[in-house]
């Protein structure tokens, strides 16, 4: 028997007040549809839904934390009001505020607030999840590698669907299911330790006057080369450790057998060059790629270099000290910015990305906001509301306000009859319909 979500209406077939939304789904060809059913007579109706184009707004961890605290404490109403507005716009298909791996990772550092932080994320995401940052970066690097192999420059165009696990422009159902696994406190502790080690390294680096010398362009070049050396160094280190374990020099470690994302990128490049290159010295070809114009053009690599160059000059000119959250903030910006229409990020990060020679917002046509520019973000949301096509606006209202009489419904199958038809077919007869000799070993007499 079908389970109806939302209000129940009079069934057009049997007349019982047991007719309503069964689900919103996606059929072949990316065509979203609404399916209605009657709980009593099991008749179904269906209508195709118009395609949507939603704006993508990424909220960094600081914004999530502000909204969570405001909702819990009832203070600083601008953030709880902001949450309510975003939730309404998400429900009415205007925007999406996706979750990311960084949301979970940073929420895990706040053990007591983890559940509340993730609840805030999920209420605004409605099941929309970005691919992991290292996955996006690997895809971009592979595109650059393909151009490198044929001696051209990659054509960078950004389709938001490439950054998501599922199409972000599909109609969302009335609810989203998200499975949350128990926290692994050892992993969280290891990640926190790694985070603080990176922070200390950055403090040491940015306190070195020699490192801070140079122009903005020189810093960008140095950071780009540092990105490449970091990938190659990670690959060499893990390969050396694996060899030591195989030779019995190092104790076996199951975790060490799993390649890190950085090492996987180098492995992908090496395997591609081995398969497609005619060069005899393929290891040199790998190194040539990582220091090529194609690699330097990779958006994630370029944005990372620009952000870190801006941080170095800010440290030199105004004494800005690195913060522990810097590495996650930069990772979010360099991975997700090209695929988002707007981002709400830390104020200092926004300044680094937009001021001076960085100008990343203009380069990737992404609006960058911070807590100080929240009124500007509300203005942008106003524009999103007014620019939403009237036809789509009416369709969304009809579906979610359950004005089914306005929809072009087509009668579908009867779920009860379909089930009975399946039950009348024995397993053997169903098999013989698809195979001439069946599965019993007895030949057919056709």
C-alpha cells in the first residue's frame, strides 16, 4: 500500500480522501516528475516537472556556527532570521546550500556541538552534497593532463553538476535521508593534531623575512610549484614506506597501505602517461607535467596559490598571523568557488580573495560575502527571488502547496494490480520468459 506524504485529497478514481503525493522522482533523461497515488485504490497519476536552475550558495563553517548558536540561544536574531530565509528559499527551489566534507570535518572538532552543527547544515542542504575537495581537484588535474598530452591548453568552463554527487538542479523530495556514522575520536584527534602542525608550520614560515620577500606574482609562482612538489613528495614518501614494509624494515601498517588523495593524483598521472605517451623516460614526463603551463592553469592550483600569496603579503605588510582555520578556508575556496554563484566566508578570507591583485571573485564570477557584508547578501538573495522564472515559480507552488488540479496529470499504473501481476508469475516462469532454456536445466519445447 502506498504511503502518502502531506495532505490527503479526494481520489479522482474511487472518491476516497486518501489521494496525495507519493514521491518526487527522476526518470531517464534527467526528467523530474511528480507521482501521486491513492492509499485505498492504489491508482497512480503522474506529471512531468519543468527543469530548474538554482543558485548555489556555499556557507562556510563560521556562518553555520553563527546560525546554530543563534537558533539555540535566541540571540543575535540576524543569524536565525538569515537561516529562516535560506531554509524557505531552499524549500521553494530558489537556491541550494550544499554540505561538504569540510563541514563534517570541522564540526567534528566541536564534539559537544557536532550534532547541532550538522543538523543546521542538513536542513539547508536538503540532500545536496559537494564532491570531496580532493576529488574536484583530481578531476581538474586530469583535464589539464589531457590537454598536456596533446600540447594544448585546457578550456576551463564550470558546470555546477561536475562538483556535485547528484544534479543540484533536480527537484528535491519532501524529505531527505542522511545517514550519520559514529565519530571516530582517534581520527578526529589525529586530524586535529595534523591541523595544528600545519598551523605551526605556517606561523614559522610567515615569520621568516626571507620567505616574505618578493612580488605578488613571484609568490604565486612559488606557491604553484610548492603545490606540485607537495603532490610528488607525498607520492614518493608513501611509495618508500610501502617498499620498507615489503622488505620488513618497517612494521606492517594497514592504514599506510591506503594511498592518500595526493598520492592517488600522482598515480593517475603516471598511469595515464604510461598508457598514452611514447616517451621512453616517462618519469621525467610526469615531472614535466607538474611544472607545465597546463598544471599552473588548474583552477584549484591557481586559486590556492593566489590565496597563499595574498596571505604572505598581508603578513609582511600588516603583520597578519596565520589562524588554525586558514587551511580549511583556503581548501574550501580553491575547490568550490568556481562552481558556486556565491559564498559566505570568513571576513579576512574574503578580503584576501578580493583585494589587491587577487580579484578572485571577478576571475571566477562568484559573489563573495562575509558577516560584515550580510546586508549585501540579502540584496543578492532579493535578486535571486525576483529573477526566478514565473513559470517555474507557479509549478513549484502548485507542487508543494498541493494544488494538484492545476497540474497536467496522466493516469499511471495501479500499484495493487501491478503487484498482483508480479505475484502470479512463479520464479521459474519469470526466468523462462527471459531465457529459452530457463534455469532448471530442462530444455524448452519451443
